[in-house]
C-alpha cells in the first residue's frame, strides 16, 4: 500500500490526549519545543493543537502528531490508544520511565513524525525531554527541511539566474520561482532578490579576503551593512544575537538573529544572517534574509529563507 503525503502545516503539532493530561503534556513538550521568534511579539516555532483520543482517526495522517498519557488508568482513552501503537516491550520501557518519549517516522503517511509520551509522571518525562532536547528537535528540523525543500526547490526554480551567479560571481544559491531581482551588481558585490505578499528578501554580499577576525569586527560590519546597502533600514539593538555556528553547510560562520526596522516608517520584522569566510574563493560572504508580514505568523517564512541561504555553494573549479 502506497502511503499518502502527510498533511498539515509544518509549524503545527497535533497532540492527542485526555483533557486532564493537557496541562502536563504542555509542560513536557515545552521542555522540547522551547524556541521563540521575536517579531517583536514572541512567536513560538511550533503551535500545539490538542485533540481528544476519539479524534485520532481524523488526524492520523497529520505531519506531526503527539499521543500522550500519564500513568496506566484504564479509563483514560489515550492509554488504550498508546497500548495499540507501541509494542509490549516499548510500552514497558516507557511506563517504567526508562524511555518515556518514543518517536516513529512515517507510521501512517510519508514525511510524518509520531511522538508517543507514555510516562508514570511528569518529572520523568521532563527529565528525559531536557536531556534529549537537541536530538529530538533535530528530527523535527530535518522533517521541515525535507518537506520544504521539496516544495521550494524540486519543481520551478530559476536555474538560468542560478547559472548566472555561479558563472559570473563564482557562487550561487537555489532561487525558487516568484523571486525578482532587486539589485544585481558586480560593482557593489551585491545580489538582492525579493518576493511580495508576504514580503521576503534575501541578499548576498561578498568581499575579498577576511574582514571579520573576531566578535567586535564581525558585529561592526554587520551593524553597518543595512545602512550602507539598503539605506533606509537598520538592525535594532533589541533582540540582536550574534553567535558562532558550524551548522552552515559544515562551515564555521557568524550567525545573526534579530529585528530590522525602517528609519523612515514604523515598519520592521525579523531577520537572520550569516557571515563567513570561504577559502576556495578567498572571500568573506554575508547572507542576509528578512521578512515584513505584520500581524501574521513569520516562523515558516523565515525558516524557508534560511533554507535558501543554506543552499549556498561556490564554484570549486
């Protein structure tokens, strides 16, 4: 039997539980899915949507599902549901507290994650969740990447524009359909594209040699960049974060997160950026991505821009 593609938004997690367990499962899951985007209003990376066990058949093909129960009360319908899903050994390990959180890939649909939380008490599950936070979240990040890359890159891409970048500038990114060129300048060493409704922009700037040798020089360059190249926006000091990461295509990079704001108007929103040196081309690159989508959710849009940024390659010839 061929499985259908999992359904639903990539920022929603459907939680199946008895009503009396909701507050406890919320506490356990908050120890895992604790990332927040400040836009400047806080926006969680994942929204939890609780449904009752009798609704399970209706939602079983959703992209991200959690089925949770505390204890072994036979009157709890989620307990019975979990017993039917887990093997006898899995159930014993979970209810003993040894492995209260179990994740299965593609159980009912393609590109789906099913998490089962079966625990004798909240403390056992929270302890496990905190200890395994990174490994659990990485599975959800990989699922997002897989689904979104299929959506953005597998069909309509602007390959002629990508070819121009690699041939004329020695680097390229994957450019989904719908993005238009705003600036394409060898003189400024700046390539900037955007898309409307909602507004999304991504820009790549490059300079010869190394220009950021420490935190101070990196921060100075980054804070000066929008004023120099975009003219009418700046990075806000509020929520500005600058850290090193090795998660940018196995490169060591400065990772930037924060808010941009218009100098002239009451406009702004979240941005992300990467600053890194590439030894093959002997250049420093700065990739900047930002969104303007007031009053609406922005997490998925920003994560999509992050995937475009991380599609960056250089010409190895």
